[in-house]
C-alpha cells in the first residue's frame, strides 16, 4: 500500500473542425500550425506541473475538447509521453480520449491504444442524419458506425457513446430509434443528456432570444426570420423546441430502454454495463480532486478551485520555466467547509446510489442530519428523496425537479457551525 | 425689518393646474425679489423633499418671505405661500388659501384651463381671495396666449386681457407679475391690539425646536413668552420663538402681528397638537371664537403595510412614527395578517399620499414593504343596529349579520378634449359612475361631471384616465358623502386557503370580473410548486373564478463535469435566491410582488 493521494487529470484540446450549434465549450476552429504550437505549450505545462504533484498518483486521465481526435495522432503519443514522464500514473489507470466520428479515426485509434489510452468516448448525439445536421455536427451516423467498428477492431474494449435528446424537431420515435441502434452496438457506456440552450451559442441566440425557455418552452414557435442564424439554415426552417413533457418522455424512455438492455443508470445522465462506469466522471461527483491542464481547464486541488487562462494568445505566451504556472491559474478560490458540504450533497445526489451518510461523517466529522436534517426530512416527505439504509438518493420525481431539490442543500452563511 | 406697515404686506399664493409652472414662477419671484442670488438658487427652491423634486409636485405647503421694492419706490413684504398641488391634499390647500389675501392664477399658454385650474380658482374665490391670472409658457411654440386669455374670461369670468404674458422658465415678463401682486392683491387687515387669533396652515417637526407652527396672524400679536392655546385640540404651550421664513431657513424676529405670516415654536412634541386649520390664541387673553373652516383631517384610503422581512417590524414602526411627526394626516395602527404577519393598517389622504409614504419608507428608511390592496372606509350597518367603520376587509362581519353597507362617493370633474369624451364616459361607466352633466369649455374641450364611488378611483383610475385620453384628461374630485351600495367581500384562495391580505371589498356587479382578473394575475405571479395550485376567487364561500398554477417544470437533464461545477452552483444559487422574497401561505410560497401586482389589474 502506498500513501499517495489519488488525482485525476483532465487535458483540454480546444480545437474542432466546426463549432456545433449548441456547444458552449471552450473550442474553436484553428489552423494546423496553431494546433501544433498549442500542443507544444501543453506539454510544457504538463512537464512543469508534474513536480507539484509528486505525492499524487494519477488514477484517471480524460483527454477532452473540442475534438482531440482532430489532431495528428502523433500529438497524442507525445502528449501521453509527457504525462507519464511528469506524473506518476497508476497501473490500470482509466485513460479516456474523446473522438469525433467525422475525423477519420481508423488510422488514429491504434495509435491511441499504443499510447496507453484504454477508453474511447465517441460523440454521436443522434442516429438521425437530419438531426445531426441540425445540430451542426460534421459527421453522419454512417461515419459513426465506421468509427465504432474501427475502434473495436483496433482493440478498444471500453467505449462510451454520447447521445443527445430533445433536439429541436426530434420525435420520441426518432429518439427511440437512436437508442436502439446504439444499444445494438453494445458500447460499454452511454451518456445521454438533453439539449441545453446556452447563452452565446447559435441555439441560444435563436431560441432564448426569441423568448423560448431553457430547452423547456412549450412548442409555441419561435418567431421565424428573426435572430442570428450564423449563416446556416434559414432560421425559418429551425424547428421548435420540444415541450417539457415530450422532453421528459424521452428521458423515461432512455432509462427504461437502457436498463432493459443491461445498462445500469448510475448517474442522472450516465449508463454503463457492469464494471464500466466512468471512474473519471464519478470523481467529479464524489468530490475527488482533479487537475485541469490546458486552455481554460478547471481544477479542484487541495481544496482549491481554479481555472486556467482561457485566452489562447495569453496562454501561448506563458513561460512555464518561469512564472507560467502562477500566471496560468487566475483567481484561486479556497473552498469553505460550507461549500464542500454543499457540493458533497448536490454533486453526490446526481449518483443513482446517492450519498452515503457514513461518507459524510467521515468527510466532515458531523452527521449529515445535524447539518441537513430539516432539509432531508422535508424533501423526503415531499417524495423527492429516499433514504434506504445509509444512503440518501433522489427519487424519480426528485430527478425531474433536481434543480429545486439540489438548491435546497445550499446553506445560509454561517449555518454549518 | 421692524415696523413694516400692513399696507406694505402682500400675502398670496400661486394656484395652477399641475405642470402649469407654479413652482417655477415661485422660484422666479424669489429670485427677482433679491432674497437669493441666482447662483444660490437651486431649481424649484420651495420643493424641499427629494420626492417632490423628482415628481415635480409639491406635497407640503412651503412659505417664503421676500422683500420687493416696487415701482412706487416702496418696499413690500411678500409672503408667498406655496400650496400643495394634488387633490389628495385639498384640505391643506384650502387652509393655505385661508392664510392668503390673494392668489396668482397661472395658466399654461398652450393647454389653457384644466380641471384643477377651475377647482383651485373656485376654492380661492370661496376664500374671498382676489385672483388675477398670469399666462405662462408663452415661449412654447404651441402657446396661444390670446385664446387662453379669452378662455379665462369666458370660463372663469376673470379679467384677462391685461394678464401678464410670461415665461417663468426664462424669466420673461416676471416683473409685471411682481407689480401686479402689489397692485391687485389687497393688503391684509386685522387689529394688532385685538386678542391673538392665528390660523395654522402647516406645521413641521424639528428635532431641536419641536413642532414649528406655520401660521397667519389674523388678529393680535404673538411673541416669545406668549402663552398660547390651540383652540380645537386644546394643546397649550409657551412660545419659545417666533419668526418668518427665509428661503429654506427660519429667521427669528421679535414678534408677529396681525397681517403677517410666520412661524411659532413652543417646545411642542407632537404635530397632532397643531392640526392644520386650528386657531392659535393667547391663553391669557383668548379671542371670542376660532376661525371658521377647521376640520379634522381624515384618511380616505387605507391599506396594510408589512415589512418584507418580518424582523423589520420594529423598524417599520419607528419609521412610521418619525414620518407621523411631520405628517398629521398619516394614520397607522398595528394589525396582523395570517399571510403577512405583523404590520400596520395605515390611513392616507389619497393614493398619492399613500405612494409618497411608501416611497419615503423605502427610500429614506431602507425598508422593503409589502402593501395590500388599498381600500376606503365602508360603513357597515349590522342587523343588531351596530354600525362599523370598516377599514380592513378582514374585519367584515359575517354576511348574515349585515343589514346593509355604505360606501363613500365623490363628485368628480374631468376635463377632456372632445374627441375622448366617449372613451372617458365608458371608463366612468365601468367604474359605476353616475353621469351628472357636461359643459363645453370651448369647442374642443368639455368638462364631464360624474359621481363616482371612491373605491373605484383609488388605484388605477388616474392611469386609466390618462391612457384612454392619451394623457389629455385632467381630473379633480371632492368627497360628497356615503351611499348605500351592494358590496361584497372578494376572497382569494390559494391552494384552498384564504389569503387574508388579498381580500378586498368590491361592488357585487364587478366581483366576477375582478375575481377573474385577480386569479389570472396571481397565476402569472406564483411560481410553480411541486404540486398543482388552484387559485380561486370566492364571494361568500362561493367560488366565482379559478385558475391553476401547473406543477413544477421539469429540469433539463444537464451533464455536470469538472468545468461545470461552478456554473451548477451559480444556477442553484439563483434558484434558491428566487425563493427569498416569498411569503409562505400554507404550503404555497407567494412572491411579495404578487400582493402588489393585483393592484394593477387594468393593464391594457
């Protein structure tokens, strides 16, 4: 038994071939030269960060984006070499890379495996090509099939597929079709969440500014011909958002179809076959510490939250042999005990098994009831929470109105003492 | 300044319809008479309070004394008494007028005579004041002074062909007004050696001096040490100081004698002792009878005021007490509401007065308030012969005990351009108005006379009037008396529970419509809960309207990874923040603004 602390690494690749219309991640199109320069700089960050985490063992790595698979695969090899050189990576660590089916994966996948990557996350979103186009995706369902087969052939035994429901104009039938097609392929893991309208995205500009709610508005029709279409389909052709009930029906369908197919729903929007839950993501919901590397990446280390520089030019100018790391991390927020408790609850309750009272006591030295007794009682009475044994979990209804339930765990200042 | 003879004193006021330039003219007069240099002038000196400045209206009577050297070479004392400019303060206006000997009537050269112009002129004539007109705003492109002069002569019957044509804004021709004041307003009369008889026309509380009484000495004289008595309230005190009004300051002097306007302080602690309209006399040498016209000011409009944060109840009480020091017409007493907790039932002269108090509490005392629907005083006659003056709808006895009820009625005069007469008549009908008649002022303008129930005009009538006449209608009213009426209490039930703070009294014929609109409005205001919430309007236990707030909207199933955690926190904080300004009624949370929004049902 060694005594190293466990750490998760998130590595951000901010490039993509084309911005999806709903996407508000830090990602953009950039020319090859810039991408290469960025990867050089990213390796410098990795090499200068590692020594600060000598007492840590990296248990999971997630290379996300943007579209990491857009890069020449050798870049990923170099990246992984730098990580292994700089950090102590655990034997059997879960190492995931995100890939877009539209980025010619067949040649790249074996290189990833050789670099030590053992989990692949494929962004499909929908099996309906019309819907893919509507989302601004660069690939078809057929591209995805090809990518999935290549991954299996190359030897990936742990594959996740990302799906999105409540796409404007999507029917329940179409969503069912997507789910069935994906189940057929038997990926180890499926992430399925609803479309979220984010401000600053093309969807946000179109739907939010036309007065429809956050992915929830009844289908009363956006005013056609107004707003900002970013030069894509004429806006008059953008279908209406789905109504609240349709959206919910899709979620219930997702759960039942996937459970039926042997997937365990272990978090609000994540499903896995036995033994294939995503350790990296579970870490986020259970308060594990993680270090974000690269442009705009978030970290939670030593009880501190911080976020990397998010301007590419500024990031590229950092000199990691000098004060680059200091410059990189802007404002550092020290989590108070109150915030830690709140997050323990509102993140932990996303997990299907919920939170463990024992774990709360272990973490904070007080019983969860002495802090949240009233709230837990109220929410249980309202049928939103269920306590079985030592675990406290959301009920189906609790999931439906999760923002309300989770917000109840925010404490008034001073009330944790 | 000693020994100014009565013949060189002019006590006058300026009367006008709102916005016709009364305060501006007052400023110019003060400026021209040299009490202040132009540099010292702030615009509209007489309006002291922030709210007065912002709203451009005068709430409390203000008075200033200036010295004018006239064309005849003599010095004259001008006591300019600025009167409140709103129908809510009619009684204060009448007392201010009673302190004057004459009035300058300001008429807008473009708009001509308006409802308040008439009301004010009639009131001034009632007080035997000599009124002379001044036509203001002749610098406006739309000014038509000749037409307005004719209108004044035709409608009011005042000589107007030689009325000064001025622009108070630019100062043009204001000198002519000063001369006219000397020429046309009579000097005061009154025997200096007679027993003291002084009219209180305003008072003010000063933390150091106590109550400062603003008065016009009609007979006799008063000086430091005089033992005085308020004839109506019976309060007695020894005079500490007398003086007159500089611009924004009090200037002590030796004595005030018949014909002058000034102030008295006598270490009086409560403005209630110095009611406007009361007569001050010498306790040792009292006059035989008080001045006519005193009446106790009564509240016309009542509402509940509650602190948004119930812990602020004592602060609200302190603030009301402080405001009352200066405002004898503000009434309040503690009350409790199941919905809103501890608060006060407050009485006001009118809706503007209510709004001003509310605004001052919020602004000057930093209080967050929840206001219940304003109502009037109803007379409830019970079958057992008992008579109740009802100010809070919650106190209405069971309908089976009620014989009948009466409500206050006003006579209203509405001046409107002829094209909108139809629209305004419709409005008055909707508000249960009884048509009394119509007079044409000239071809394009008419004066509509209606009797209207006070409870139909206390909240949004004025707004509705303005919007249906594109801003051109003006309005004035007088309390006429009480009239028997079919009144019912409209109750609002939220999730089957009656919310007392939302109940109000309404005419039986309007109950259904009001109930329906209340339910619609509340449906918009009450956020979705975990369960469906019925909102019902009921009269005497019978449901007359219903709406439903649907159960809580389901949340989008968002992902939440490392970079999303801070955002998720913000989202949840926002969700929680929304709940802070809520009132718990049973198991339903009602936002505070819902209590107020139901007051404005006439949004078109």
